């Protein structure tokens, strides 16, 4: 703006009668300046993306060549590769190995601005959102397009009081809390003189037998039998009890029954007690009451149930029972022009079934919306609605064993485990993450040791 004011001053001076410039030349100079100023102040469309997860980053990447201003807002400064969170919780990997700074986008994509803030309000009528930044306060941000990609949060099915005693696994803080609870339980078991308390400290209850519960239970079983072997003189970690509860009839309910049965058998070989058809009634500091029976435990982990973040409800549109926004086949919010919801925050139907809330679906939805907006900015119409391409679902069950389901294809065992490892290494956000995880996996595979067995010091 300083240069503009200076140029204006010089032009004003030349408007006076002078031998150096005719009135016609002065008029042309003024016209030239006006055009330049209009170009500088020309408004480019602003696209606000809320959420730096799989869907949000995919949308931003799809818009990398568009002539628009992108503002990516997240309350965290990092993107998490959530499929490997359970390995941070069980000390296989450290947090930095599965996370990458979102701000790196500003170095690689010139039309992106990253903002560390939490969205506290959305006004569809005025096309503005309210975002609260730490130490700065609330600010209003206008948008031409809005993409909500805020993902999911844990659901305790109306019993939020359980969260105090049973942490879920959705972010790095959760993973580090669970890791500290697991390792701390063994330290207390080795210290106490009370045999009953020792048994309670060495009993681990996981509520929810979906992929997260199965993977966490199997990794924990591997830890107590291999990693911690010989680390304690007064206790034998291999004698720890690992109990996996679920109100459903079987583990991995979204997989085929044949694979579910194989997984249950493999968990049994690892020493995990699977109790299907058991509903948790109470969780407190002494353990859980499930199916009418008290299970004393110092470590209860919640791996059951998710619900959408509160952001979709701010749109004022219809939501499903899990709080996800009901969107049309183009992932648009009905009666809200320019507003899209993608990933786990969206509920979209395909062939009379909802698109699953998995990472690959979030990536495909984010990419689709990014490309749709890019075409609309060019004046093109998108006629083909979103179509989810199922690449298959996988779950790993400890060392050397995984299951894969894709359509009619159903495999399990060591080769499937190798495929799982290859796919997950390639899917990590940055090259340094891939190299670190690959190196740590090789070390753990051959030695049984884990790199991040740390209990944070209390403040």
C-alpha cells in the first residue's frame, strides 16, 4: 500500500499544467494506474477447508493448480496417520513417526495458507466462519467455498462419564495416555505387595472388537510376551490378562464371518480372551461391570463407537444419528451453496448403503470435491456424482498375520501381513516417516524390542 500511495502522489503532481506532460498523457497515466490498482485488488475466490486429516489434505492437493486462495484450518498443527495410532499406544512407534506438520503445505503449495485455530461458528447466510486461535482470539473469515473435513470423535453411547476411566484412541494425546497407562500398570504391579491389586494392575480390558480393538489387543499381547520378557524380577508380564469385549456377536463385524472366525482363533493363540455378546454397563476406577459381572482392571481402553465432530451441526442441515451431515451425491450440503462435507463427517449413500468411514473413502471424497470446485472455478459443470471405489479392508493381528477383504477376495496370513506392511509404509505422509517406520519395524521384528517405552513425568 505504501508504493500505491507514492505512485498516486506522483500522478497528482503531473495533473497540474506542465511542460513535461500533456493532459492526454496524464489521462493515459491515470488510466494505466487505475487498471494496475484494480488488478492488485482483484478478488480471487477463497476456499476454506476445515480439517487437516485425510479428506482435508486430499481436497487441498486437488486444488493445487486452481486460481484461488485456500485457507486450511485445523486445531492441531499436524496430520496423523491414524491407522498406526495403536502402534504409538503400544510403544512400537513414537508420535513423530506417524505424524507430519500441516504447515509444510505452505512450502509446497503456493495457494495455501495454514491457520492453527478451532472453528467455533458457521454463518451460511453471510458465508463466514468464526475461528478461535490460541492467544489471539476469535476472528471471522469469509469464504466462497467451504469444505468441512473434521472427522470423528469417540462415542461412549451416552455415558460420557466413562471417558475419565477409559481413554479412546483418536489422536496422539490419546495414544500417549494409553501407552503411559499400560506401562505404568506394570510398574505398579511390580511395586505393590497386594496380590489382588497386582492382578488388577495386570488385567487389561478393551471395549470394542472392531479393527482398532483387535489391532490394539494383538499388539499388547505381543508386548507382554516378547518385549517385556525379562524386564521385571518380581512379576511375569506374560501372565497379564487381556480381555476384548464387544456387544456384538463377533470380532470385526464389518468383515466376512469366515475372516472374523480366523481372527478370533488367532487372538486366542496370542492369549487374548475374546468375549462377544457382552455389553459394558459401568466403567470406574476399579474396572468394568460387563454382562452383570465385575472385571477388576486398572487399564480400561475404549475402542468402540464414534460420532462426528460438532462442526457439521453448525451448518444447520440434517444429520444422521452419529452427527454426520447428510449430503447429496455430489457431497454438497442441501440448500447451502458452495458448502461441502467430506470424510467421516459426511453421510453419503451408495447403492443403498452408506460409504464406510475409512481412510480411503475420506481421501477419495476430498479429492473429488477438490476437483469439483476446481472445475466450477473454470465455469465447468460436474455431472458425475461421487462414486466410492472400494480398494479393500485390512486389519493386522499381531506379528505375521493380517486379513484382507475386497469383494469376493478374502485372504489371511503372512503374505497378507506383508501386503499390509507395504501399503501402510507407502501411505505415510512424508518420506522421512516412511524411512523411520520401516527401520523401526525391522528392528522390532528381529529383536522384539520397541522404541518408545516412555512414561511421561508428572508436571
